[in-house]
C-alpha cells in the first residue's frame, strides 16, 4: 500500500538495503512514485536517479550506509519505470528528460525539500543533467555514474577495443541463451532508436514490437538488491526488460541521445564527481573524461579526476555497490562508513 506524500511521524527507518528497497513508495506528482527516508536536522538529502530499465530500488545497496549518518534519501521511479506512469506519447524525445526534470522539481516542492545532492546513474544521468539545467539553485553537488548521454557515436569512438569486443561477445552469447528470444525481439527497435531516424519511425517501431506477446506492456516492480555481481550489463538489461514496457525503453534510449552535458555543466559551479567502469562499453572512461572537459573552468580539474571502477562494466550498482558507496561518502565529504565485504566477482577497485 502506497504512503501519503508526507510521513505523519518519524520512524526508525529501514534496517537493511532490502528493507529500504521495499519501503512503500510515496506518490509524486503526475503519477510518480518515490522512496523517501527524511534527513535528520542539518543533514543533506540525496536524490538518486536510476538507470535504463531499472526502478527506484537500483541505488538501495550502495546508498543504504548513508542512512547511518542521518543523510536523507530520495529514490524515485522515473516515468514508465517501476510503478510510475509513463510520459504521454505526445512528449517528443528532446522534451522527454526536461519534462522528467520538471516533475522532479514538482516532487521536491511537494515534499518541501529546497536543495538536494543529485546523483544520476546511466540514463539517470540524463535526467540529472536536465534537472541541473532546469533548477541549478536546487542542486548542492552532482555525481554522474556511468552517464549515458549524447549521440551513440561519441561512446563508440572513445571505446577501447577490448571493452567493445567484450560487449559484442556478450551479445553473441545472449542470443543463444535463455533471454535470446527477448533480445531478438528488441534488436530492431534498439537499432532504430540508436540511428538518426525520424522520431515517428522510432515510435512506430516501438509500438510494433511492444505488443505484449513476448514482452510485457505494463511494468512490474521487483527490486535490484539481490542482483548478481557476476551479471554483465547485457544480462541486467535483458532481465530489466521483464519489468519495463518496451515502448518506454525505446523512448528513453532515444531521448538520452538528445541530452548534452555541455550546457548544464558549462554554467554550473557546484561540486562534481564523475565515475565509470573500466570495462564500460556504453560509457567508457574516455567518453566520461570528455564530459569532464565540458565542466565550468572553476571545477574542471575536480571533474577530470574521473574515478574508474576496475573490472566493472556498465552495471556498477550491482557489480561493485560497496565501491560506489565509498564514492558517495567521498562525494558528500562524509567519513566513510561503507561496509567491509569479501572481494566481488568484479574487482571494484577504484583508480583515478
């Protein structure tokens, strides 16, 4: 059962990442949903935006340790993901993430939250940049993790051959695996969405391939807390398709290609951290360093110190959540309370 927009009384809060991910969501404006754990007096609130085909639970494991220090958390379902209603089909790609940004601002207003520390992962980085552009005075600091923004050619030309060939190999294996049928099903739409094709053709392709016979038309909420650290970006994506409408998937991919980091980052002078995986073929280190070059000169040196998660591909939140936790504490200027864990499948080691 969903909660009201404001909590009547303070509660002790969740005792684990799983409990955090399972908290009843509050209702945002325009049919949105958000997990909200209020900050203690004088402590910051972190707005955490999830990635493509994910939902509000995506950051739960990495962000849970922040609660011990009284940091507040806001983890929304972006439109069309989790339990949030999709944007109207009339919203064009260039207006997609700016519309999401305005809804996020309305959600902050409804909760009476004036300023946030803003973190965006993958597609969530596109939403974060548009929120920064829409309301820069509402953002204290910015963290972009594996950002997926701009034309697809930008990612390709900054890729290392080893990472790109690894991704191609993962695609080959997936085509003959248990999710092979789903991958064949979405491949035409993904291809059209990544090309400079007319928006009408992209929308028509999404409608043709999202008839519900192989993939659901309605999203189904399930948490990402127990995602395997051994799962590759493609396996996480294919699993996520089971809970995200394909039409939303294709529209959000298309829309993220229209978002530029240059405008918002070139104007803003707040603190910033950038990070990605050493094996990330979708947001390779060279591409993220290029984004750092768009940052305002007063923050460019800070942004250029891109944190690289060694042995990690695009799904850093499941492959190396505890290293992401350490980056969050560092970004917030907090004493690290990240849990000590055994070595995951990916090394998770952070290097400059």
